[in-house]
C-alpha cells in the first residue's frame, strides 16, 4: 500500500509524484516542465521556494505550490 | 532615458510578422533559453535582447536572412515555450504564430533544442513536429556540449525525428552555413509528411521511424500513458539517451554545489547583497576617471572654441548652449557603458534565477511575485524594456503592481544627476560619493517595496502568485555580447545627446538669452537695488549683469513662476527650471543647469560643471547648493516620474491612461514629499 505526502513536507533526496491538486494553468506549467504524475524527482533545496530536479531541468517552486504536489511514500 | 523610445518603436515596427517581398516565413520555436534569439541575431545581424534567463523574448521579431545568392527568408524569433498548450501571454504569441491562428501559418519551423539538455528541450520539438509542417531541428550549444564531453549523434536524432537536424553554436557560429543550406533545401522541397503519434490511444502511431519507436517496452507502460505530457517527456528522455553517442551523463554536481550556496537561506542573501553592491559600485568606480577626462575635455573644448569665435550671441550659443548643454550630458557615457556591460554579464551568467529564489519570499510579502525581480533589475538600466518584460508575469494584479513600482528603480538617465550631486557633496572623496550612489539606488528599491506593499493593502489587494521557475544552467557570459550590447546602448545615448538634448539645449539657451536686457534697464535695476556700479570691480559687475540678463529673459520669468513651487524643497529658480525641463527626460536637467549656471562672464580656467554649480550663490551671497539642497535634489530625482516615454509604455502595457496617470501622480507627490522631509531634516542638522 502506498500513501502520500505533499512535496513541502517531503523528506529525502528523491521520490515520485503521485498526483497534483492544483489550478489548471499551474498544473500545465508544471507538467510541461516535466513534473507530472509518475515522474521521479530529486529534491535539491528544501524550504520556500524549493528546488526540484526532474526531466533534465531544475525547477524552483513556491511552497504554496509544493502543497499541491503529492509524493508517493513507499511503506517498508 | 528617452533613447529607449526609439528602440521600443523599432522593436514593434518590425514585429508585425508580415511577409515582405514574398519571402518565405520561417518561425523559430523552442524552449525558453535555448538560444533562439542568439541564433536569430547571428542569422539576421540584428541585436535583439538575449539573456541566460527563461522568458527573455516577449514578442515576435522579424528579420531577413539571405540563405544563398538567390533566396532570402523572413525569420521570426518567438518567445520560448515549454509547451504549445500553455496560456501565458508570451507563450500565446508563439503558439498563435506557429499554429497560424491569426494569419497564415509559417512556411517552415526552425525548432531549436539545447545539446546540453536534449531531454528537456526535445519535448517541444515533438509538439512542433506534430503540426506536420516542414521542420528543421537545430541542436544549439553544440560547442558547449562537446566541451563537456557530450557527443550528440545527429544522424540518429534526425532519423528518429524524421526531419533534418543540424548541430550549431550561436556562440561560435559553428554549423550556421549548414543550417542555411538545409533550410533552403527544406523550403525548396515538397512539404514532408511528418508522421507522429498524437499520443492518444484513439489515434494509432504513424509508420515513420520516429517518436514511439524509441520507447522501450518497460517505459511505455508507465502509469501515465494517457497524459500527453508524461508521454512526451518519456519520449524525449528516451530519444535523448539514444542520441547521446558518448553515453556519459553530464555531471552537474558543481552546479548543484554552487546552487546550494547561492540559494542557501543564510548565505544566499549575503551573496545577493554583495553582488548587487559590487555591480553598482563598479559602475561608479570604473567610470570616475574617464568621466573626469571627458569633463575637462569639454571644458578645454569650450575655451578653445570661445577663443576662435568672436564674442557675441553666436559664441554664447556654441559654447554655453551646445558644448555646455550636450557636453554636460555626454560625460556620462562611461557610466552608461559600464552599467549596461555589467548587467549583460550578470544576465548571461545564470545567477539572476538564483537571486529570484533568494528574494521571492521577501517580494511576496510586499505583494510582488518573484518573477518581477528580473524586470526590477533591468529597470536599473531603463524602465521601458523593464515594463515590457513584465509580460512574463501572468497574473494581472501582480503585473500591475510591478509596473507601478518599476520606474522607482534608478535608471541610467538618473546617473548624471546622481554623479553631479555626489561630486558637489563629496568633492575629492570617492568613497563617500560611492556610498551616496549606493544610498540613492537603495532608496529607489526601498520606495518600490513600500509602494508595492501599500498597493497590496489598497488598490491592488490580493496575494502575489506563486513562483514556478525553470533555473537555467550557469554559463560563461559572452564578452562579445556584453560589449555589443553596451556599445549599442552607448550609441543610443550619444544619439540622444546629439538630437533631443541638443535641441532642448538650444531652446534653453535661447530662452535664457532673449529678450535682451538694455543697458538703461540694467542701470535702473542696479540703482533700484542701490548698487553703486562705479565702486565694484569689473568682474563682479559682469556677474551681476549676467544674472540680471537671465532673470530678464523668458526663462527667468518662467522661473519666477515655478520657483515658489520648489522653494519649500530648497531649489532656486534655476534648479526649478531644470526640474521642469527634466520632465521630458531626466538627464536634461544636467544640460539645463549647465547652461543656466554656465552663462555669464567667461570663466578664467576650464571650469567643470561641478565647479560652476558649487560656486553658485543667491544674490545675498549664500550658497545655492547647500548640503540640504543637494540631498533634496537627489531624493527628488530618485523618486520622481520624469520620463514621458515610460508613461507611454505604462499606458500601452496596462491598457489605460488611468494607470499611467496614477503612476505619474503618486511618484511626483512621493518625490516632492520625500524631498521636503529630506531638505528640512538635513537643514536642521547643518
Ligand atoms: N555557450 C553558448 N551559449 C549560448 C549559445 N546560444 C545561446 N547562448 C546563451 O544562452 C542564453 C540564452 O540565449 P537566448 O538567445 O536569449 O535564448 P532564447 O531561446 O531566445 O530565450 P527566450 O527568449 O527566453 O525564449 C544567453 O545567455 C546566450 O548567450 C551557444 O551556442 N553556446
Ligand atoms: Mg529569445
């Protein structure tokens, strides 16, 4: 069973995006930058804004947006 | 500065995107920051703005390219897009043009991708290919990729994409001949049927060897197959992997480490402050010596010319009006050159995006989005391109807030005024002068933040939208670009000095020379002020006479009308006139003061403008430029809205004169109020 945690609370260096709960325009922007459901991302700066690496790019996202990005947490 | 009107005008005049002379139209498409504009500049020999920050180009721009002896095309540079499906204004410009939404579709697409980051940039290439138009892909940054040991297999890439692929470098010019010849072939041939999967299950993939064929089985069963974005990105990363011959993945550990410091919660702000202070104090330091040379050069020129010409009105026109007025402004050329050079280097380095990460939180607090940082910084050169650059801010509230405060930043047209005041307040102490400079910059920034906050509390309520920013890689700035850019801006400044300022100077000279004061009137005046003309020295008499002549002339009469308005902030009538003329363009105040204080008895030595101003006195012998007046003048110029072209751009970008009028009104009141406070505060202490 997988559970989810929002990106702003995510701890660790890498993870997978489970889903996004954001306004349409915002979600499209993120997806076009390579942050889509199922994508593996690396965290490179915590805090606000945070910096994630995915799809060959480095993207700064504000904390309020990170709240709408749900990460998959694998139970061990 | 007023020079920028012209650049804005020429920018829009060839931005129509219309075909000229039946040339075929080729549109450039690609992610932001992949070097489209750099390639465009190289191909067309134009000098459109480039920088290492996504979203530099905000409007389309057309240029002519000779492909060979017989054929030329209209090349259209477009804003970068991450996807053709996006909705921000500048992305719509690109999208509409490529899709032919408002006019004919372009004859071909020139898709630009980044060799150092194919994975990221091929996504848009795929969207472009899906349009089914004749397409050519340029793999830019090829030299940079090679340096990092990354070799791209262009043949494989071309085969998989099903279109011609050329490796190029906008920096070195490599591959451009081939790009041109390939473009000519592409335009000559029949439109290739480009067959690409639409990504949806209903439409089966097309037979050409491209797109999905590079997806291996385990990749194609991802969780998100129906999502075109996931699909496209997986396709792109698979294709990128296949086309990198060397296979070695670029190590970006160094960049990560640098990023860690630059965006660190504690170190980041310190670095930020250091970079800003360093950049602006270098502008000041480096410019000092050449400015002094130019200043005394113009002084020598003036005394040389006045020796050549017979004494009289014509001599006065040339020496006081033209050399004094235009020269007074021209000496600031070194500062302008250095400012633009440094800004160009900074923009090219990739640091600015990190600065955005650092300042975003503070900016949001006053209701400005992080994206407004780059326009705010650009406003230190000139408010006009800065206001236009706010197009990258999607939210209207945020954009308005940014536009309203941008002119508070110290633009290059204010530098002459600051420099004169610094020289008067701190002659022979460059350190204090530098501090004064920095304070003026800082005052502008602080005022912008305060005003933004007040706007958020009143006229523009709401939260600034949240940051999503693609961080560009660090790159070695191009010295050539920075030099070209500085040269172009310097040239614009000179052209301005030679036209607008020359004209205003002549007008000011005429207004302050005519009508002439007759000898009888002068004697009457002296008598009425009970000055015993016979007893004072000749030199002093000349001085009195010059002052009386000026007051008698039209400008003196105008001055008397406006002087009461500015008296509370410590300006004499000449400064008041200078301030009034500077509402056309800020730097004009320097030429006006130069003329008004320069007219009169021949200075013995080659005196500089600063000397003339510092020694100016009221009729009762007190100094005009006291510390309080200097500070008040400085504060006024930091905060006042004195730039008609900026007003026009504000109107255009906000869509109404209301905002332009508001901007003018609040800035003028703010400037006057702050100058008043500064004048009285400083007067109390000195
Ligand atoms: N080393 C290197 N740098 C390049 C090359 N091409 C462009 N650059 C740099 O890359 C940065 C981005 O270039 P631009 O031409 O502004 O990119 P753009 O695609 O027009 O960007 P937007 O207008 O934001 O869409 C600038 O700093 C250029 O100096 C290249 O071939 N090699
Ligand atoms: Mg561009």
